[in-house]
C-alpha cells in the first residue's frame, strides 16, 4: 500500500472518529459502533507472518519486528502527520477552520497527489 493511500485511510479513520464523537455529544445514548476502519487498514497493511516451528523467543521477536515494523511506522507516520496538522490549527487559535476542514484538506492534498 502506498503512503498516499495510507494517509487517505488514516484521515478517514480520524474523520470517522470525529463524527462518532459528535454523535455522542448530541445523543449520549447513540449507537456509535465503529465500522472497523482501523481493523480494515491493519488487515490490509500488516503482513501474514509464518514462524518456524522450532523458533525460539528471540527469533520470533526478530521475525515479528522485521515484518511488522515497516507497516507500523507508515501507519504511525500518517496518523502523526494528521495530528500535527490538527494541533497546529488548534494552537494558532483559528476559529475559521474546523477539524473536519483540516482533515478534508489533508485528504484532498493526497487525492491530488494520486492523480
């Protein structure tokens, strides 16, 4: 999965979480069960790992770290980038831009890079 797609999916996850939070504020009893966007992203990005039957704990740790590390770094980088963008707008005290606006801007930026 390319970084652009990871970024777009991460923005989708944050947008979904934002909407769930807004619905809960409006109606504390609302059913805001997640559509498992996070699970979907992880399912697509994290590789299947096969371990040798005789692998020791250290070997298992090395294999798992080697296989999962790059995907975890990509996901974390995308979410961190979006968080920093949101935090900067917040810290600047901007009231003319909402969180949804910031997320939409990020998504559009990465959509343009896709074409």
